[in-house]
């Protein structure tokens, strides 16, 4: 599904469905510490029902299924949910294709709603009411994020420059460590009970780092096939010149936990 938002990439259209093959192969990269942080909060564990919005290829449900929660994943892209279903064979995970703003699960359906790498895409005036309605009393929203740090990691910085060469309006560049922004409209419905930002190193090969970037919004989701192919040739050449066969990329991860509150 094509998405256009004037606040993202200066309104340049993108479609996550175009990246599904690369996304499935190269975006399952969160280290164990990322999942440990969730479990340490007592969330997404046995006995809980969890809704993962913007699930993509189901990375979060697939990797956390082993902790015993009952997962449901939703995404706006049919290609993404199709890939998620294929990768989740043998797991009791349900997937549905729908915009987050239009989800119609019954009231009080879930203990936790997770949003990983997708929170800023939503129409928050609509989603906040929907999240509140679908969560059980004392339910939680868990917003999750991980990004490379181009000013701290030379390889990430050089790769990012090449993305901007082909897509100068890509607004995902220049990431620095900061708390996840929670719009004010959530404060009427939820209390922000916890946030944390912490460093990570993520291991890549030249192939997997190239694939990771190809699957990002600035390349695979928005450029033409010709542009993608030309970028990829140049990026692979760059990596052959500046990286060993395997290397770490400096990232940071962030989490924000919101708890449903009774409204006056």
C-alpha cells in the first residue's frame, strides 16, 4: 500500500510491500538484549494477549513467541503480512492486514499493544482512542525502536551518505540517541511509566548490511527499480572498500512504556 505523509521524506511516496522479500531476509536483526528488556518489564509473557501493530514480517511476534504470550500481528501491507504468515508456520500467531487506525478488535482484548519501528506513521488522534479501547484495564503500550548511529559509526555514516545521494529527502538520516517521542494526546488516556535508551552493537556481513539498508524506507520502499539497482551496485563497491567481511554496527535501542489509566 502506497503511503504519503508530508512529515516523512518531504511527502515522497513509499510502499513497505515492495521491500517484503528483503525485509523478511534482512530485518530480523534485533539482538537478544532487545528482547530481554521487554521481558524484564514483565510484558509479552505467558498468560498475556499481545497485539503487535505495524508488525511487518512478524519479527517481534516470531522472536517472542517462545515466552508464552498469545500474539496477534497487524500491518497495513498485505505483502508484509503474507511474509509474516509464511515465516510463522508452526507458531500460534494470528496476522491481519489493516491500517492501525481502523482495527476493530473488541474492547478489552489485549494486555499489551506493541509498536516496533512504526509508531511515528500513525494518526495518533485516532490510534490513541483505539489502543485505549482495545486494551484491558491496566493494559500497556510498548513502543520500541532501534537505529544505527551514523555519527558514531563510520560504516553506517558512509552508507547513510549514499542513501541520501539517491534519496536526498529521506528523513530517517542523522539519528542520535534520544527518548521516543510520545504525542501529548496519549497523556489523557495513558501514563508514561518507563523509558530507556541503551547502546547496542549489531553484527553484519557485507551482504546482510547491504540487505538491511536496501530494505529501508529510503531505498527499497521508495526508489524505482533502476535507482535501487544502481544504488546497490555502488553500495556493494563501497562496502568492499571500507569493511572487513564481518563487522559490528553501533546502534541504540529505545523503549517507552505507557499504562492505561482510568479517565475522569
